[in-house]
C-alpha cells in the first residue's frame, strides 16, 4: 500500500500542521517580504524554528496514532513571486528544492513514531490570496505554476496541494500542471465570511467546475484560511459535492480576510472551541482525510482537534 492509499483509506483523519506563516512571523518574530516564509530557508535560526514547529505537530500525531501530511514551506514559491521577493526565478526554484530537503530531514526524525508521513509540496496563489486583482485562466495558471510543480516532481514529493485558492481558473491550471508532472493533487479553496470564494462563487460551484474541467483530477478538496463558522452552513446542505471535501484547515479567528490582513496582533481564538467545532463539522464530511489549522492556529488548536476526533487514543 502506498502512502497515498493509506491516507485515502484510513479510518481516522491524518493530522497536518497549523498556521505556519503566522507562527513564524507573529510568534517566533521572523520577518520576510510578502509573508513569504520560503525565503527564511536561508536563515539557520529560522530552519531550526521550522523544525521545532513541525515537531510539535508530529508529537501530537504520535500520541494519536495517526499519519501526518508534512508541508513544504513553499506557499510563496511560485516563480511569479520572484520579483516581489527580490529574488531571481532560479533562486526561488532553489528554495523550493530546499523546502523539500528540509521536510525530508524533519520526516527522518519521526518515521519510527509516526507512519506514514507524506511530504506535501505546497503551491500557493500566483497573486493575492485574499483579494486577487486578476483571475487567471487555466492555461495561464498552468504555465505559471509548472516550474514549481516540476521541481516537486523531481524531488519526489508524495503529493502537491494548492492552498488558499480564490478562483476556479487557477485551481484548474494547478491541477493540470500536477497531472502533467505525474503528481497527486489536492485543491484547497478559501472562502469569505459568507461562505463564498472571494470571487462570489459558492464553494460547491467551484468544486463542481474544477472537477468538470479536470476529469475529477484532485484526490479531494479542502477548505482553508476561514473560520468554521464561515463555511459550516454550506456543509449542512448535504449536497453531493461535500463528499469531495477531504481536508479542513481553518483559521482560529472569526475575522474577515480584510481584517486579518490589517491586523497587527495575532488572533488565536479559543483552541478548545476550535476542537469542538471540528468534531461537529466532521459529522457532515463523510470523507474527511486530513485535519489541521491555518492562520492563528498552532499545536494547541490541532491538539484539541485531535482530542475530539481521535479520542480515546489521543492524550
């Protein structure tokens, strides 16, 4: 059985991490342009902080007896970001390779306690993840994201995940680029406080359109960078597309994207409430495969989710 097979057939959800960037920047005090944690890979102190960060989540997975999806720190790794980050496209490609290498190092320290650990090549939007000024057509998105995805294929990641997708065109382009590279792909959309994508499209419509344009290429879909309150009602409708949801990575805060973008302090919400809300959501998501967190969450939040979903094995 492959690691992907184990993920898709597990009787309990795998764990993943929380708010990677918000933890590094707000809690650990690092700084980088455009929220681009990938450039911190050149900083030895940041690399140590990244390893410590993931160790906390992997320890939770070890206690719960679950597998783990280990992300690369490459959300801003699309070469379209190179100019804004003051890097060349070649340098950003190098950093993407290094993000996989660091993930391998972290995995090596836990393989005797957590299995399987899947290395997940993270692909972020080519533009603003909260308020995209341009909606990409699928062909353009495929061209822009192919260099990063090709690196992930060459480095042997287990899968790629498009995180914080705001519109269908970019999601379709990434899915097609992953197909061309021979990699399993997950698509994660983000929604506003009304449960709709920033484009105004419903989550269900976006999933159906992406499936139709890619012959249902994604392994599953996720929702990330939104509080559970923002998308719960969409799940309660129990429409057929909900069966395509396989992952949840919610925000700790109920604030809107615009409010979060302007925030100078981290809103970490209530970890225990966060866990309870996921236990409620899980009743409506029949094919839930992986749970973690997004902005404002850390190992406490994911630990509370695990307590509710994996009890009594989780401590």
